[in-house]
C-alpha cells in the first residue's frame, strides 16, 4: 500500500512540475508574440498619427495588444512573488517540523482558501509591487505555536501565495484573449 501511495505522490509532483513549466512557456510565448505583433503594427504605419486616423480598428488593435503585454508582465511578477512566498512557506514548515519533532502537533495548517474576489486580487498586486512582504524570521518561526500573531502572518502569506497563483492563471487567460482580439481587429482593419 505504501508503494502505491508513493507512486501517486510522485505522479502528482511530476504533473505539478509539468503544469508550472507549461504555464511559464505559454506566458513567455504569448508575451513574445504580443511584443512582436506590436512592433509589426507600428511598422505597418510609418507615421503614428496615421495609426489613429485610419480606422477605429487600428486603435482597438493597439489597445488590445498593449493589454496583452500588460497581462503578460503581470503574470511574470505574480509568479515570481508566488514562488518566493511559497519557498518561504516551505522553509517555515520545515523549521517548524524540526522544532516540533518530539511534540504532538508537528504540522502547520494546509487548509484551502476561498477563491479571491477582484478586490483581494488587486490588493495582492498592490502589496507585492508597492509594499514589503513580511516574511517570518527564524525566531518567529520557532515561536509560531506560542504567538497567535505569528500564525496569522503565516496564514496571511499562505493566502497571498494562493491569490498570486490564481492571478497568474487568470492573467494568462486574459493575455491570450487580448492577443486574439488584437489579431481580429487587425484583420478587420485590413478588410475595411
């Protein structure tokens, strides 16, 4: 029975790594295509003034491709902070486990969080860009069970990491949608 469980654990780890790698590849691919498409749109028009004068489709193409690039950059930033915070959470768990090895309670909570709404997601982006993320020090980790404030900060980091992961997936979807829309508007510009 233990071998089967280890097999499933290893499968989960493999698919988790594949998912992370594919998300990175998809984001990089879409971002590269978006930047290249933006350069192509500007190359097609020799004068920036004519870019806006010819048709509404020019403006819509430009707006959508810029939004696709913006979403790609947002995905990169949120993923970097998500990985950094997740690494810290793992370190906290390891240090906590080492300290509590001989006691009854050896693990920290693994509960899921509800899907964050738009305000929570915007606040998470604001926090990682404009504020300092408060990581737990080694001394605070050793006093995690004793001090409720430290546990609240730990759970806050877990929730922020969860939110940033969701932002990454939503951002990738919007990045693809905006790139597709920009291509559609560009084709409509050519046709009309």
